[in-house]
């Protein structure tokens, strides 16, 4: 469904992403993980159309969308959430979600009806009339998710929707994400919370210093020495292996 | 909009409409007509600056364009005043669209956008002042020819009702917009452009539509000014004063709220007149009051007069005023 080919994103002399290629099959939940500063969010911005890559192409359902503006990608069916939540602070929860719903529904009553339905789905049903600015961090993350869902996407890009949540909040939202996939939405997620990655993703790509260094199912990726070293430093994999064998 | 808000709007308009029946004082009627013209210009500003969050410092560009286009068509080409009104409004929309296209496409926001609009208005002022076609520094004087067909009225009351009709139309347009997808997208653009884009909002097109409608409304105010005073020059039509009036009325009344511009225009000019009455003939004293009011509003009541009133009202009835 989504195909990222040789994407390079350079900011002046800094190569944020260097020749990354991967694909996301229809109906999958694919994870994109990697240490801080690896270029995950930059890659997301390229896929969603916020950045034009220095080189490479993005294809969606077979069409090249590398030069397509963000709002047209949304119309094609690509929705994203933001790592740093971006609520419309002056609006209430219903109005926030309705902005997403308006993409496919021109009438205000229909958009508000959809917004309420989506809010129920992500567990914001009780907060519809609250100002977005009054929500907790967990609430704002749900709002990000709800707004993106309200655009009725085919592909949902989730940028750390679980970061900053406590374990019980994570337990609450993981089934919500799985339910979204089960209804036919393909999901690509950046996530640091490994418990959730292990739980949700069928396939994981690991990005480190702008390059994809590993891919596979979550357990095998976690066991990959290159991945361990990317997170913990050179030699860490060897040391862990030794420690494990001594224990 | 709640029934409560609708009731207030109806009451306010009715109160203004019956004013000529209660007083025959020319000073009072002049005051109301002038304030209504300012309110209409401010309604235009409010759609772009208040609802869509793109603060302009150059709405004189639209006000002046409306006035000049209509005056030139009438004087130079013998066009009917009503057709001049329509043409002035259309040109206001077009000038808005062009200024918007040039500045929004370049990604200008916030104070940069405000400065560019000021520059456009100043360029137009200097051109109108310099060219013979626009009457140069002497300005343009419409021939006094009273009659409905010429959009000139012998009675101030009739003109007041005409201006009130335009303000009511502006209210209806603002209320309609607030209740639609376009209105939601305007607010989304004001609150967070990136988030709006991600949700499929075509930010450039939304801003262009906003500035075109805004320009049309403020241009209508310019034409009304022309038809009431029958005289314009570059300093009046394209002067910074009207940009400031439009912005100030909307901000003092309640930025982004449909009733804001009307409440703000009456509050400001009411205060100005009251000060003149009390302070006597100290030149510019009303302007000092404007400055003081602006400082107070920005510092203590960012929601304007309506925001202040909403705070005083009981909580349960507060939600109705937002638009």
C-alpha cells in the first residue's frame, strides 16, 4: 500500500534520513523504531507531505505522491498524528474532531455526528464538550488519534501516540489501535514503548542515524546485535551476550 | 449559535433601527451612520483577522478600493451608483485575493503578513494621491443628486437603514460561515496550520477565500462612506486610520466573535464622543482614549467587551457567544 524508496532528507550538511526504503502492506501494523534522533519523525514528515525529500520517492497505492501537497494526501487517505500534540486549543473536543470529519462530509450536522462516533471509539465520548486545552496528556493523545481517524484514512501514521502515557493508559489504548486495524485501516507507527510494539506490530523496521539497519518481526529484531548496539552503543550486544551466559 | 445569541442580535439591530424614530438630531444620526460604516469595515477585518487569525494592518486597501472604484465609475464613466457599489465590492474581493495570493503563497504569517498588508495599502494611497485619473490630492467629489437610483438619500434615517442592512447582511454571512465546513476550516487554520493541513485542509485556498470575502465586506463599507459623504481623497479612502478603526473595533468588541465588530465600533466611538463632550476641545483627546482602550483590552481583556461580559455571566449560559 505504501512504498518508500531510497528516501534521503538532507538539512544543509546534516543527513537526517539516508536512502531509506521500506514498504507497508495493506492491512498491516508496521512499527518504525530507533533511538532518539534516528530520523523517524523526519521520515514520517516526508510520507505525510510536510517535507519534500532531497531524493527518493513515496508511492501510495501504486501512485507516486512524492510531490503531492499534504492536504491532498489526506484526501487520498493518509492521516497522521503529531508526536508533539497539536490540538486546536481554542476549540472543544467535538469541534477538533469535526475538522477531520469535514474532509469527507460537507454538512456540519453529519461532520459532528461522525466526530461523536469517533470520540466514542477512542474513549473521548465523555469529553466532547470540553475545551481541547483542558485535556490531560492521555486525552490529547486520544484527540490526535480521533482527529486523524475522523478523516477516514486508509493509512494511519501514528507518531508516538503512547509516549508520555502511564502503563494503565497504555493498556487502555493498545486495544483501540488494534481495533482500528481490524476495521481495515493500515497502520504505520513510530513507537518507543516496546511493550506496545511487541504487542501490536507484525513487522518492525529499525532506523538508526538515518539508515534502516534491521527489519523483521519484533522478537527477532530485538535480538539483532546491530539493533542492540544502535540503542546501547558499540560492544553492548557482545557484553549482554556474555553477561547472559555467565548468569 | 444559540437562540439566546440570536435574540441579542435581533434586539441590537432593532434598537439601532428605531433610533431615527426616537431622535431627529443630525449629530446623533451622523454618529450612528458613521459607526455602522466602521462596523461593516470591521466585520470584514474580523473574518480574516479574528476568525481565520490572519491579522491585517491594511484593510484600508479594500475600503479605499471600494470607494475609489465606485467613485471613478460614476464620475468618469457615468455608471449608476448601485452598479458602482457592486463593482466596488467585487474589486474589493479581487484586491483581497491578489494581496492574499502574493503574501499567503509566500508563507507570510503574523506580523509579517500585517506589515505587507500595510505596505499594499500605503502603495495604493500614494498612487491614488499621485495620479490625475483618481483626482490626485484634490480627491473626488460626487455630484449631489438625491434619489434612490443614485444611492443618495435626502434623509439620514434612510441611509442609516441602508447601512444597517449591510451590517445585518454582514452578520448573516458571518453567522452562516461559522456554522459551515468553511468556518471550521478557518478556525482550524487560525489555531494550528500544520494540524489543519494534516487533516486535509487546503490552507492556501481557505485563506484566499477568507481574504476575498473580507475584502468585499470592507469595500462595501468604503462605498457606503463615499455615498454618505460624497467626497473621498487618498488620505480618507486609503489612510491608515480606517485600517486601525477596522482592527480596533473588532479587537475591542471581541475578536473572532460575530457581534464583536458592532459592539466594538459603538463602544469605541461612544467613548470617543463622551470624552469629547467632557474634555471639551482638547484636540486629539478621543484618539488618546482609543490608545488607552487598546492597551487595556490587550492587557486585561483579550476577549474584548464580549469576552468580558461572558466572564461576568453565569457559566451555564456562556457557550452561546463563540462563533
